[in-house]
C-alpha cells in the first residue's frame, strides 16, 4: 500500500472512532430541560401578560408581535425608526412583581442595539411621548435571560419617555452618550 492510501485509511479509521465516541458519550449525558419554541413561549407569555393586565384593569394596545403598550402622554415630535438613535428616560420592572431591575435618565443609544421589544415599541412613539411597554420574554432576553440580572423567560415592563430622536450616536460623554 502506498503512504497516501495509509494516510487516508488512518484518517477514516480515526474519524470512525471519534464519531463512535461522540455518539456513545453524548447518549450518557443527562437530558436538560426542553427549550420551548418561540411560538410556544410567546403564547405562555401573552397569557401571563394579558392576565396581569386584566387583573389590574389595564387597557393596553395589542401589537401583532405580542408587545402590549399604553401611550400615556402624547408628544408632537418625530418618531424613530429602528435605524435611529434615541434619547430616553426609562425604568424596567419584572412582570408581575414590579421589582425594578434597571433605570436610566437622559440615556442615548442606537435603537438597533436594544432588545426587540424596544425596537418594536419605540417607533410607535413620537418625541415627547411617555408609554408603558409590556414585553414578552422572547422579545426581551428570552430563554437564557441576562444573568445575573434577568432570569430566563422573564416578561418585562418598561416605563419610557422618548426625549429625542436623532440619526447619529456618539458614546460621549460617557456613560450616557448623545444622539444628533
């Protein structure tokens, strides 16, 4: 046999042994929890959010994405797109217990860099609007959460005020940045 043929046979034999070991050992691993599909989890989240809204007699607008929102005060400025930079005041709570997990005042950021619930909700607002977003977990941090702050499958509530819409984001002055 030629050296090339020996190398090919050794490579095939090595691949077969590695494949067998992977299959053998992976079948010995404990099974983890089944991760629900996005649609299954969204249905659970919507039921939870809608039950919370009903219990608290809150009338929210329903977005096709699963986001629920209420506009409290109407501004008359521009509304952002997902490609905009926005400046906002906000406070984030866990639903349903209301525990605050984050807040910021006069914070600027590119809208495309935040959770999906904000990318959907903020373009529904005009500059000067204040609103509450009820965000299903899949439009927030999803199955994996954002440890240690956000647990898995956490439905979130945000009180927001859209202060300014811009096109260009600058990270300075830190830590708030600016939109122009």
